[in-house]
């Protein structure tokens, strides 16, 4: 059976070009980038070349980029490392503002801060999944240390008004972090234009390897390390650098920079084709969060009267990989926290699927997926005790 992959927001396959530079680095660059001998200096050169490629994608200076093990570590470093500066002995408790639709990599560090006595405000989005900047302004306090709002939502693809929110954060004396894991490599990103102090990315979301990511740290932004060891990455992230994976991330960034204009248009056309096909052939369906700009590859569709997990399994048996939400929450019996925060009823949230397209998808695959969805939904609704057609 041929298999077609429509779950690129969970992870992307490693591209052939990235794989080639990764293998070459593993074979040819054995040294530690901190060693002063020739092998070490070669590793250092490759590491810094990769750093330049990644910063070219983000629009920042190489000195402002910290390599991490992925988006989760980058988010943790930004949130815990920026707020920790205000938690010294005798210092007043800080305050953090984030949103109810963030990835667990942001929500859970915030909850950890709450356990340490730091109050956190969670802003709800509108029905379109977008945060209203005015709600951020109203939540700012004199003691607010950080505002953290994702650039693109991993479940709906909704893009947030980061530049406007960053300006509000700075007016209130707070730093601004954005989780850009679902944006980098999919849409143009200019961290200077966005006005953020911290911006997180992850390599495996745009065809690099798992286990590598990066955090943009604006020059002058106060950030303490959250791990302790050597003086790597300008004393912000200790540990021997993962040079081969950094090289892979650099290559993926270079490819993304070169292909973004064409690929953005191609994927948005495929996404629209998928949505139109499903909505025209399957009754009692709709797109969650469609009324605002989104990443070009993502759609989230509800199928009333079904359990999303059952439809995921049915499509998997037909050779299609899709998702009912965040891969980091797979196995959870609760409906998506993102969709609930947008105001969906629990039943509709449970009946929703995410389709996320990528480089390997084409019109033929999209049309085959539409057929499979229509067939699976019809079959499952016949078995559903709750579905009644209009």
C-alpha cells in the first residue's frame, strides 16, 4: 500500500540534501568545536557557518543565535531564563503573560513558574484562534517580566499579530518571546521586524533532523542559563555542541530561504484544494479558524458526529497520516485545548482533524485524501450513535 504523509506539523521527513550534509559532517568532522587543534577548529568553522545560515533565515546577527536541542528547550530557555533574572533574594515576584493556545513547551514552563510563586495570565483567543493585542495591553502589570505568544499555531495554523503584541510588551517594560516553531521555514520571518527579544525554532519542523533547534536572543536582552556546565553558546547553553545536527539545520534553513516564495504559494493552493474538496463532498463539516491568515500548509476541519481519533485510525489504515491535534498531546483523551479555547464545544473539538501539508504532497495525493476522507466519514457516521444528518 502506498502511504501519503499529511502530518508535517508533527514532524517533517529529513530532506535528501540535509541528509547528505549531515552524513558528511558525521564522517568528516570528528572534533569538539571547543578544542583548539585542527579537528576542533574545523568543527568550529562548520558550526559557525551553520549559525550564519540560520540567522540569514531569521534576519538576525550570528551572535544572537543559541543552538539548542529543539523547540522545547528553546522555549524553556527563553521563558525560565528571562524571568529568573527577577527572582533573586528579596526581589518582587515577576508576572508572565501568555496565551491559552500555546504549545505545551510554553504552557508547562509557565505552570512551573506558577508553582514557584510567579503569577501567569493566560489570554484567550477569538473564535478565529487569534489573540487580540488589546487583551495583552489590558493584562500588562508594572511587574510583568515577559509576554510569550506563539507566531503560528500548531493546530490551526493561525498567525498571531506578533509585531503589535511585541510593541505593547515593550511599552509595558516587558520582554517579548515568540514560539516560532511552526512559522520558521513556512513563512518569511524577520525577527527584527517582529520586534521580539526571543524567538524559538526547531529543525525537524522544516526538514532537518530531530534534536536540533535554536533560540534567537536579541542583543542586550537579559537571559540567564537554565543549565550549568561549560561556557558554550556565549555562556547561555552549556554542553558540547551538536555540530552535525547544526550543519543539518543550517542546510535546511538555506533551502527554506531559497524555496519559500514558490513553496508558500504551492502549499496554500493545495490546502485550499483540500478544504474545498472535503467541504463540498462531506456534509456537516467546517474549517476551524479559517477567517484569519494562516500558515500555508495547515487546515483544521471538524466532522460533526465523529470521534477524531477514529477517523485518524481509519485514514491510517488507508495509507494516510493525519492528526487529531498536537503530536506532543497524542494519546490524550481530552479534546484539544486550542480548540476549546477558541470556543468550540467539546464534541466538535473531539471531531476535528489537522491536515498539514509539505514538500512531498501534490494534487494527486490531495485528491486521493479527499476520496479517503469522504469514504471514511460516511462509513463511521453510519456506525455513530450520535450523528444525525441535517
